């Protein structure tokens, strides 16, 4: 039967194993489009596409103005058009231009267009993401089980050595 130390170690390995891929994680660039026609109040499509972008700490979000009007990408409360100062493209997002921001902290970042305040979007930043593909998930599980196997092997060797010297 496993003692408390072994149980704690196993739990710690299972919790920390998903972080192993994080060490080799390369940041990615996520693209958000400001669609043509979105500056028109009552536009039927999303004002930012995607409206909610889920990313990981260190990722870069690049907004592209595909509309014919000038836009901004301003972090803060879009309902009151109140910036929070985290990021702001200012009035530089002319048609065809881009604005990029690197998200270094986890959290939820609402944003809006200061010129067209009915336009809202959200960036959700997490510490890490689980693999999207079945292969990645299998690799994650295998690394967790590998760590567990190594622990069990070491524990058995120590026990055998203890029995030999007795």
C-alpha cells in the first residue's frame, strides 16, 4: 500500500506533468479581423472575428482592419467606453493596417473600438492549454504515466536495496 509521501508525489507529478509541454511552448500569433462593414451600427456579423479569442500567456494577438473606416482596439469596458490602459492602438488602425499586442499575464481582457463604441471583443488568456489533437493528448498522458512509472521503479529499487542490506 502506498504511504502518504508516495501519494503526494504521484498527485504532484500528475498535476505538474501537463506543464512539461509549456517549457517548449512557442508563442503563437492569433489573428482577429475587423470585418468590412463592421463600422455600421447594426451590422449583423461579428464586429471582431473572432469575438472571443482564447490564447496562452506569451501569445500575440494581431488585429487587422478589413473595413473601410478608421478603428481602434482599446482595452477596457466597452459598455461605458472606458479604457483601462492595458493596450490601445490609438487612432492608427486605418483600413488595411494592423495592431499587435503580446499578452504576458493570464486574465480576461475586454476591448472595444473607441471610434465605434458598440464594437466589443474579448481576449481570454490562460497559463497553458491542453493539446487540441488526440495525438497531443496521448503524448501528455504518456508523459504523465512515464513519470509515474519512473517513480514506481525508483521506489522498488530502494525497497530492494533495503531488503538486501537487512
